[in-house]
């Protein structure tokens, strides 16, 4: 792969449309287009890890995505400065790397359903061990890819949301630039090659769209697996920004919710530093007595450290990124001290944070709510002439194709609708269609 082809301002779905010149670059317009979109705004009412806040503020999908975008911009800018010096002829659009990565970071979670990752697991469980199993034979007989539902993946759903032409909407979906779209696809292969982790990058319905992106940007095949494409290089920066933010912010949120003590959190965060740097940080921390302020200061120092470390790893492996031979997340190859501290945070999160009662309660509720919503709406789209189905289908907005000609398409219509819901909307709809709550008159 080569940078000249990889950094393209051409817009998906608007390839033949020549727009007037703007003061903003195409990649800056991607960012603005996402910020002002309804799916992005809905992230404010979608769970990140912990239940949506009452009196205590914790991160939701919106605040997480904004923070990831800021970190991603810093990573992209770091890389672009070095590459501009390395390739001084100026024919490649390196200055826009920060804008591309920050826009992709904004969009990286837009396909995630309500209730955090438990929502993804609940959807998959419905088609693996729930009532959805009975539809497998029918989907496969019609040529549909059943694995898309067994391994439902928010990353693949983001690409669908951004590129699919929903009913009454324009061609090309959000009409994002090819480079921004490619930067979101963490798993550039189809669901039948997902492996044990169940991760994949595009549904059957968007496979042709992704192949267009591959061809336009010159993305090569995975040199180790002919069934997969190599990752687009800037995906590694989007992934690193996400890794940096969620791990450190989860520690901070857990402290606010008293899942971790302040001392436990500070000890975990101080482990990222040693020597003179550690001594300087401890001296600065002595200047304030507010413990939350101390944790905030540590968080900012760690983010800066990890941005520099991940930038270094990216630049040291540039050739491997371009030929597809480098496949490891950048965060796994940072310096030993920072890596051990990051791994300690990951272990603490697995042991105490992700098993916390508040997190498990969200997962339990998500399974029950999703099973009922999917069951009800799939039954309705499969039997649209039934009296109850007619009522229920009126709840689905017109942009979703309830009259899709295939079983695969009908299921996908339901998942499009449900995955786009906020936590509050999904819970409210569940209560209403089960009769637990009636609208006020």
C-alpha cells in the first residue's frame, strides 16, 4: 500500500459529484457531518460500561467517543509531522491525518446497540441459543449469511450505518470519504472468518461496499490469510485511541462509583511512570489536596505518555503497516513500564470493574429486553398481515425496510431499528409493548 493512494478525499456514493470548494477540507467536513448527525447525538444515552448516571457522572458512548476523537487527532498529528519530514515532496495529504483519525474515532461506536457490549452479546445470543435459531435454515436457503447474526458486531454495524442507503435517504449513506470509512474497519473480513473472538468488519449486505473501498485505496490482502484484507494503516491509530481512553477512563469512573478506592486508582496510575518523571509527577500532586484533581492530573499525564508511545510504535513499523505484515495493536508494543501498568489496569478491570454488580445488572436487563424486542419485531416483519404485527410495524420508522424481500433483509431491518435505539428508548418501548407501562392520557 502507498500513502498517496491511501489518503483519498473521494466520497463514498458521491464519486461522480464534483462539489464546490470549501474552506474546510473533506476530512474536516466528515468530522462536522458526524457531530451534527442524529445517530451520533443518540450516543449520549447509550451505556459505555456503567449504567447511565444519576447523581454521579460516568462516561457514556458520546463522551467516550469525543475523548477518543481528541486522542486520535493527537496521534494522527504526531504521525503526520514525522511523515511530512520523511517524504518532503508534498504530494501526499499527510497534514490531514489528524482530521481523518479524529473523524473515524467519532464514528467508531456509532453502530453499537444500547446497553454497551452486553447489547452485542444479547443480540448474538438470541440467534445462537434463543428463538432466533429457528430462522437459520430459512436464511441459509435464501443465500443469507447467518454468521452475521450469530456474531453481531457493532463495528460492522457502524459501516452499515455510514454507507447503506436506507429508505428515502441518499445514496452512499453519510457519503463519508473513503479514507475515513476505511479507518473504522478494525476487522477487515467477513463474519464466516470471524474465528473464536467473533469479530468481523462488514455484513454480507456491505461486502461489496467495502470491496469498493479496498479497490479505491489500494488496500492489500492479508499476507497471512487470503480470506482477509490487511488493515488500513490508520485503523491502528483509531484502535490505539480507543484502547488508551477506555482503559484509563474506566479506572477513573470505577473510582467515582467507589468500585475502586482512591488509593487503588492512584497506585494503578502511578505505575505508568518511573525515575525522574515519577518524582516530578509526585511533586506536582503534592500541590493539590483534592484527590479527584490528582487522579485527573495523572490521567492527563498517562494519555500524553501513551500517545507518544503508540506514535513511536506506529512509525517504527511503518513498512509493516503498509505491506500488511504488522498486525499487533500498538498498545501491546509500548515500553515495558507503561505496558506492565496498562496490563495491571486491564487485570483490575476484568476482576473488579466488569464484574461489578452495576455492570452485571445492565447485562442481565439487556438480555431480557433485547430478546423480547427482537422476538416481537421479527415476528411482525415475518407475518406482516397479522393484526398485532400491523400495529407493531407502525412503530418502525419508514427508513427501515420492513418489506425486504429476504429473511436476511427482514432480520437486518429489525436489528437496524433496535441497535439505533438509546438505552432509555429501548427500555421504554419494552415496557409499553409488554403492557408494563401505558402512555399518559
